[in-house]
């Protein structure tokens, strides 16, 4: 699809915010990104494991200002036509409810009667990606009166790879930095920064992606990696990761410069 200047600018700024390191509130950043691209009455971020919502954020929160809203949502969630579609097909491309169910079918559900009608939701657009550890992340755009266009569906679908990567990075950066491997003298071989860079490398990020995640320049990341290689006595990312795992298993063995222990 072709994006006009406004949408392109909005998408670029939104993705920069999504990937911003130390930003916190990842669900909120996702909602702000989507709301800047597609106008709607409400937006939600759901982390689902099977049919159970383990994390749920909706904006504006006033949408759920009716009794037992969260309980009703959890009770009826397995009925959702798009949830069933995603689970049955494995196809997680952005979809509207109207792509998989008629208006009559949707309105006949207890989910609609007890939850969506009070929330004034008649049309939905959902994009779904695997969650970093388990389940899925579903980003939902809700409207009351008019359905979403094909162009809006295609636009939201463009976010899928970014949502997946940014969610993985956010989950990784939220974890405590693990104890780095230690040398024979008991001192850490790598700094916390170097350890974090290796974590991102381990999930397949390029130098540019690591730089974006940590707020560094690509040149700085490259320099850090060269220092890591020299400390560990390796020459590549793959060897560095293998060496760190081997050191963790052996405990305090120190690498010999230019070689990999046990090779």
C-alpha cells in the first residue's frame, strides 16, 4: 500500500517511540502508535494465553464503566470470532470481525450482548502476534458506527513484525541483567552493557536493531562487540554466544585469548 506524507510521518514517529529504550508502559506505547494511525472510539492491548487474558489495557478506560466488565470479558472471550479464527488457522494477519463473521452472527453472541454492546463496540480490527514467552499479543481497534476500510486493515497489518520485535525487546530489557560469566579470579568478564548487547544478539538482532533498543549508535555497538570478541577470544557472534554459554556451565573457567576453551 502507498502511505501519504502524514501517515508516513506518524508511522515513523510511532515506531521510534515503540522501540525507545527505557520507555516503560509498553502496552501504552502500542496503543498510542495504533491510535495515531487509525481513528476509533477505543483501543486495547491484550496478552492472551489460550482464551485467558493475563494482561489487559484499554484506552480510554471509561469504555468499561459498567458493572462486572472485566468478569464478563473473561467469561465470553472464547466466543470471539477472531480469536477462534486465529486459533483455527494460525493466520495472524490483521482482520476485522466482519472478515470472519456476519453482523448478525456477531450480535447474536453473549460476548456482544453482555460486553461489547455496553462498551459501544460494533466493529473491531485486530492484529495478533506471538507474545515473547507464551500466548499472543492482540492489539484491538474498536468502533461504534462504521467498519474499518481495507486500507486501514493493511496499514495495521504493517505493524506486525514491529510489534513482535518490540515486544521481545521490551520483555528482554525488563528482565534483570543476568550475572555475566566470570574469569578464574572470580571477576565478571563482561560489563552489564556488554551482557545486554549479547542478550539482544542472541535473539537475532542486527547491530542497528541493538543500537535502536539501547539508545546507542551503530558504531558504538560495533565497538562493544569487538571488545566482547577480544575478551572471550572469539571472532563472531555465534562463537561469542557459545563461549558465554560454555562458561556459564563450567562456572569459572577463563577463556584464552584468541581461542575457545574446549574447542
